[in-house]
C-alpha cells in the first residue's frame, strides 16, 4: 500500500472535473470493443485495438478539452508507435490516466434479467499495480435495468454496497474512484420513471459511500442523465431532460462531491452535447458539471478511422470536434 496523501486525492478529483474539461472513456472491454469494431468491419486484434487508441490519444490539443482518459487493462500496458507506454504518454501531455477496474457484468440471479458487477477479488493488488503503471483514478460501473418490478431493491442494495467497497479500496490505495451507477436508457419508460429509479439508486449509493467512510472530496460521480427510455426518447426536450436531471442530482448528491461527469449511455453525439449544454445552463451548481462520454465522443472518430492508420488524422479531427464542442458548451455556460 502507498502512503496516501489526501490533498493529492482532492487535487486529482478537482483536476478531473476542471472547468471546460471532460473525461474520455476509452475503456471498452475486449468484448465491447469487438462489437464496436464489428460495426465498422474491423477485426478486433491487439494491434488494431492499440492502433485505434493511438489514433485517439495522439489528437492534437486533446489536453485542452480532456482532463483524463479511462483505460482498459490491455491498453494501460500498450505503447504508442514510438514505444512510449500509453499512460506515460497521456501524463506527459497533462492528461490524467485512469483505469476501469470492474470485471464486467454477470446475471444477478438465475432467470433474472438484472445484472451485477464483478471484480472485487484481487482488486487491492490490481490497484497497487495500476498505480505503478500510472493510473491516478479508477472506474467501476454498476448497471440498473428499468422494467416491470425492476430494478429490485436487492440489486440496488448490492450494487451500492459494491460501489462503496470499491471506492474504499481505491482511496486506501491513493486512487480517485469514479463511482458510476448507470440507469440504463433501454425501454419505453417515461422520464418520471427514470427519475424515480435514478433517485432511488443515488440515495442507496450515497448511503453506502457514507457507510464506507468515503471522503466525498476525493471522488467523482458518473451518473446517467435523466431521460425518457430509448424507445420514447423524443418525448422530452433537452431543457426538460436537464431540469429532471438537475432536480434529482440536487436532491441526492452532496455538495462536497467535486464533480459530476455524465456518461452518454447510448445517446447520439449531438443529443448528449445538447443535453449537457442545457444542464450546464441551469447552473451554478454545487458541483462541477462535465462529460465522461464513451460513444458520444468516439462514434464519429471510430467511423473515420475505419481500421486504417492512414485515416488517423481524420479520426483525430472527429474526436477533437466532439471534445471541443462539449467543452465549449460548458465554458459558454460559465461553469
Ligand atoms: P458511454 O458514454 O458510451 O455510455 O460510455 C461511458 C462509460 O464509461 C460506460 O461505462
């Protein structure tokens, strides 16, 4: 275990949500990146995954808009073409390297459509190693499905407990935890139902964070925006999404949390940016507001790259277009 410096943890958390900067989620697991590559008919080899991440991370001016990058276990050990380890390369540009530490989702109970996150076993040793490799923050994702009778109280409780225990282990190892409870957009539920579930989840999560004596100033919350289900997504305007999201967050998230970095959850690039814009405009908020998008930062860049090193520049331009646009709406809102 490292000697933990609390003010370093606070400073890292603050830097992750610094004004006008967001976090690039590039931590797709091997299974998820294979799905993304299949959409562009690219084979998911280690070299293609490396080349794609190099295309993203080498984008000029990325550090103007991106405070940190979430890496995957394979990526944190990979190198840029010139041999620089990816986390060291990012850090040299002033971008904080982070690491996804959960091991993904499994069926919650036989016959249940709910899922639970795995990954606590051996986590302490992995955190020690990831810190040596350069990671200064981590991410753990909990997932909640909305449906008849779902999510169950037990599933909410177990995910919340896992997030509390994960956050405890991160802080004890000098790593800032991103706490990510994602209420899935999938379905035809209305926005009020999404708000109700998100509220219940966040209440449970903060109760467990308190129970695990988590220093809230040393963490970042990564929640979903409150929206209607994906099948009826257009039934609320961005202004209505923003109002519902901010109302729930204000009720559930203590002001000590330095920042809230939204996931995009399957929204298009434009939808996610528009909603972020409206959320930022409702400020000032008690916390910094920013983005930690995966798909909503990468979709155009992935298509532009299309598996070819010769498309690297176009991919970089596409990423910068999204990152700078999200940054711009935050700055414009005077956040
Ligand atoms: P999306 O923005 O694509 O939802 O990804 C963010 C993320 O990190 C999911 O865990």
